[in-house]
C-alpha cells in the first residue's frame, strides 16, 4: 500500500492492486484497480470508457457493494485503458463500506 497525499484532491489515495467489477452503459466488465480514495477510483479497463457516463464499481472483500459514480477521465496510457471514476451520491452505508474496504485492504498490502 502506498498512500498519496490529497494533492489538489480532497482525499488521500491508496495504491491497492485488486481486481474489481464495474457496470457501465454497455454492461458489466472487470478491471484492475490502480488506486482508490474515499472520493473515487482509478483503474485499468478492457475498453476505453466514455467520459461523463454513470458507472457502478463493485468492490469485493468480505462483502460486495456497488458504489455509484461517474467517469471523469479516461485515456490510453502505455497500451492500457485507464479510467478515473468520481464516486457520487454514496449512502452512509456505502461510505462506511468504502472506508472499511480501504482500511482493511490497505493494511493487507
């Protein structure tokens, strides 16, 4: 686990290399997490995601929970498709799940 300061973001980012699932307008797929914070996630995707589309990211740990968000950035970098998702309208339960996921997963890295 590597923690990145908030820079101009409002949250500390953690490098956690887990597989995730995501659901976009074309259906579901898998991705490789690059980093995550309480505000969003950056991950490698199979297909280049369209900007400003709604995405649900499903994190897996002891439990699974979909986290709604919107794609705010996507690019092809070194032959990889990478996307950044801003979490949006998380319920208190989803916020707690996300904090717990980061805390538990970051400790295992």
